[in-house]
């Protein structure tokens, strides 16, 4: 397909000129697109127009080497479109390992926060997309790739947190290891968001290229997930009988309260 046809499909799904749009995509699911990954990016930019802002994940996934925004490739897990986007002229990229890339009027604001720990707190690119009342487009991928659900977990104050580290370049220029805890697991059960969002009529679905596409408001994702997490803080973890090593590790991390991921929520106001 040619980029203008793809742009029309993206508009048909509900993307408006001027939107802030966070895209997670697998090019393999969308193709063929004339111009390859660059053609798909041109289509997304066309759908958003000059007043819109396109945002994509751009982190490295390498915890052993310091990140350089001008040269470190995006993690292969993020796909060829994400790794093409940050290299394009005029695209802004965060200066830390949990980088996102963005182009458009809101790009600077979305990418300018300092290193967020854990990675998807409100003062991070996904948090800023939420602040802007942006939309999330899942293009050939499911909610297991929807990073905004990690933001929801943090806002909800989930009790699990796994030990992770990353390597930054210290002031003396030497690599420096930083330990942190992250609300992480296998993410398969993020797929529950499909049903939750459909139930409230908050998810648009259709084809973009050959890919199944889902379009949601970031705020709807967070609102619905925070409500479900209030009922069951472990709703995203596989049950023990599923034998999922990652979810079991997350579950085990709940045993000691001091190991839980701190909630970024402000303390509730005192009632007299
Ligand atoms: Zn699992």
C-alpha cells in the first residue's frame, strides 16, 4: 500500500490531526508498505499533520552499556519502525536509557524528563503522553506491548517489583551501575485490557495495512487498569498454576513490603 492509503486508514480508526499519538508496531504485521518502515512513518506523520506529535518507544534494552541517544540502536524488541524513527531528521530522543523518540510540537516536553526510575512513572514519556491526553495506537501488536499499562501499575501502586540495573556514564566518564526495582512480569495478561476497553466502548479496532490495529486514549487505558488493579493488585500476573517464571518472580517479590515498587502518587489529603 502507499503511505497516503495507510494514513487514511489511521484517520478512519479515529486519529485526528493534531493528536499526540504513541505508536507500538510490528512492521512485519503491517507490510507491504511502499517505502518500507520510512513509508509507514510518513503515513503516520501525514495522518497527524504538522500540529500532531508522533511518539515511539526508543529504549535500548541493554543494561550493561551506557546509552548514547545519538548512536545507541533501539532494542530489537521494539521493531524496525522504532529503530528507523529516532534516526530521522527533526526527531527528538530522550537522553536516557528508557528513551522514547518524538516528532512534532509536543516532542520536547515528552522526551525531556531526566532518567525515570522505575522507567514508566508519570514523569516519563508515557506519563507525558497521558498528560497531553494522547492516544495509543497498537499496530499489529497487542496490549502486551502497551507500555502505558506499566504507568497504570505505578499509579495504582502495585506491590510487585523486580531487581534490575542499568549502566550510565558517570560524571567522571566511567560506566556506573544503578540498581532499581521495576514493576515487571511477562506482560501476557496485559491482553485483559482488550476486554476491559471494549466493554466501555473505549477501543477502536480495524485494519491498518495488513495489521490489526487498536486505538485507545491513554487516559482510558490508565483509568480502566487502575480500577481493575484496585480490585486485584495482582490481576496482571499469571496465577501460580500457570507456571510462568516471570510472574512467579513478581509474585514472590510481594512477600516483603520493602521490596515493592514505590507508588508515585501523592499522599492522600488528611481528613480532619
Ligand atoms: Zn506471566
